[in-house]
C-alpha cells in the first residue's frame, strides 16, 4: 500500500499545482525578461499588463492578437518605444503568457 500511495500523492500535488497558471506565467515573464519592460500595474518602458488586458478585453481573438504582437514586436500602439520581436519564445510559452496577461485585473 505504501508503494502506491506515494505516486498517487505526487499526482495529486501535480494536479493541484496545475491550477496555478498565474505563477507559471509570472515565472515565464521572468524567464523571458518581460519584466524588464513590463510590470503588473505600473508602466516601465512598456505598458503594464493590466493596461494590455484592458485594451484587449472583449476583443475577438484577443489571445491570438497578443501572441502575434509578442512574436512580431511592434511600435506605435503604446507610444514611441518599440517592442522588439520575440521569435525565440516557444509558441506554447507565448500563448501561456498572453492568456496570463489577459487575465490581469
């Protein structure tokens, strides 16, 4: 019984941890240095994640739009400072980041 309990306990912890996308995405934001220009609720070089979420709120395909903006970079949407393209970030990570950013309030 002890041999089966331990793996089941680990699986339970994995499922519980899977419900924490904000922490995972915050870790991704740190990993890819997004926090060098963006913060949760304050402008740095670029807009805050809350500003981005508000701008894209209710927009059809907002996740895909934000993913495309992150991958391609851009300028003029938020001021004079351009955002460099981020093509090196894997699609799954960009999508997780976009969803997390759009969940900010």
